[in-house]
C-alpha cells in the first residue's frame, strides 16, 4: 500500500496506546459484574454501560488533545473534524463475549489521515495485553516487536473467525476441506492473534468500519496483509481477511468459491 510509506510520529502512537489502556480499564468496572445491564440497540446488537463509558472517555481525551480531529464510534454520532484526520473507536469489540464473561473482548482504536490508515491499537483489557502499530513504526505486542507467522500453505494453517453464522456454506466447507484448523472467538482478539503469528488467518465475512479500522496498519506493519473478502484493501468494505500474506490469495480464492 503506497499510503503506508509516510511514518507517523511515535508520540501519536504512544497517545493512542495510553488511551486504549485507559478505556479498557474502564470496561473492567463492569466485566463479570452482577449489576451489568445489557440493552438492545435498534440494530438488534447488545450495548452496555461499559461500551458507552469507554467511548465517552476516548472522545473526551481526543477532543482535549486534538480538538480539530474527527471521531467515528459505535455508540455515539460521528463528530466531523477539520484537520483531515479521523479517529475510529470501538469501545468493546465483542460485546456478546463481554456480556457472557468471556475475557476475549477488545477495545479498538484507529487513526486514519490523508494518507490512509495511520495507526491501530487492539487492547485486550481482561487479558492485560496490547497489540498496536503505527505507519512506519512497526507492530508491537506488549512492548515487543510482533510479526505474522511463516506458514505457507492452507493445509494445517490455523484460521479463526468471530463466528460461523455469517459464512457462506461453500466457503466454510472449502477452508475445512483445504485442511485449515478452524477456531473461533475472534473479533479484535482474532486479528491480534494473526498479527502476532499465533494464528495464520482471521476471517470476518461481515463487519463495520469500527470493527476493522485498526487492522490494515497493524497487519501491514507485522508483515501480513489485510483485505476484504473480495480482495480490496479497504477497511470500510464490509468484511475482513487478515493473514500472514503467504496464504492470502489462496484463501481469498476459496472464500470466493
């Protein structure tokens, strides 16, 4: 991706990492709490006080530090900025897992600028882990360099996903018959696994922008690749495929049928 060539400032990435850490810590107030109330949004998806509080914290700190920047989030209306930069936040990616007490939910933050994806952070509050990257600054996992796996074939490759209900039957059978080891409980956690080489591929047939806005720069800086199911390098394309790059085209071919 040509837009990945202009490095961002390390201070900007550090700000994002600190912000995700704080937002993630906010969610822990409600995690596995007896007083957790789960509401249903108009689109049928769940939302909690933890989602709302974490996104509010992110928005307030961005407004204080970068008042001209725009912010797109899952729980509040978009704030259109004047700087040409837009922050994209998902305060709890995997709210269903969160409400069931599963510690694999994540807090996601991305920054896109005039050159495209600039930085991305995946925070895993209940696990105490972070995976993050900045354009030209590399990909990091808890302060150590992160990189994708070197698996070169789909046979034996570990593939994870957020769930199988959105998969086309032909695509699911294709990856199974190709010899992939299939796993789930994905969401942001699955992309973190792909960026750190713990799995070889993460597939989401249906996503919103805030679910994957952080992933293009994270996977690129880790030596991998992120596209839509139909091969576009576009986080707003409605789907997500993250791999180590070596098996990407072959996997896309199977998903397309």
